[in-house]
C-alpha cells in the first residue's frame, strides 16, 4: 500500500522515495536478521510508545504535522 499512504499497493512508491514501501520493510528485516512480521511489530510497538509519550523522537512529536 505504499505502506504510508493507504493506497493498498504495498510496492508502489508513487515516484517519491519518502513513501514507505514493502521493499523498505524487507530490507530492514534483512539488515537485522528479522522477519518482516517482526519488523512491523517493532515499528508498531515503537509508534504506540511514542504516541503515549513513553519514547521520544528527535524529529516528530505526537500532534505535530508530518511535514
């Protein structure tokens, strides 16, 4: 789905490398020796913690625009 925009096309980058695609997840899994499913769980858990304020991001805070 270009995993980030919701178009339901997992491999579509829409001509913009900032979109997150399935290829990004596959490559991240390879880099860590993890399954793609585990990478997705890690991302989800981290995002949930950021949203709850348990973990901080240096580049984004909850409620801020993504741009």
